[in-house]
């Protein structure tokens, strides 16, 4: 799933990579650009408040280019970013065709 997200992000989005809240192949990942707050808060160390801030910020900026971009925008602690890095992807914003 991670390789598909890296090599073919549009296809990964279409297949549901990172979206365990939808039918498809989530691949054990959470898409920080498209998953709802309820899914994001399931990540280790992510509170409901932080998950809602992530969703609000991505709407404001039109999505994130990477986890590091999100971390910079929200000034997240390095240890939290490291804790969730293996569990997340950042696919393009949008609804699969």
C-alpha cells in the first residue's frame, strides 16, 4: 500500500489506501489528507482535538504535501511525528473518480 501510494497516488486514492472508514484496500495506513478525524485519532498519540486540528488545517491549506509538512504547519512534537510515520500516508486531496 505504501509503495502504491508513493508510485501511483491517484490509483491509491481510488483504491481507498489510507481510508479504513471506506470500502477498499486501506493497507493498514491512514491518509492524513482525506481520512476523517475519527480515523486520524486512532493513530498512537493523536487526541480527538489534534485530529480535528489536522482536518481543519488541511481544509484551510488545501492539503499537506507530506507528514513533515503537516508537522510544520501544526508545530507537532518530533516524537509524535516519529510515532505515527509508519502508519500514515499523505495522498492528494480529493474524491477518487
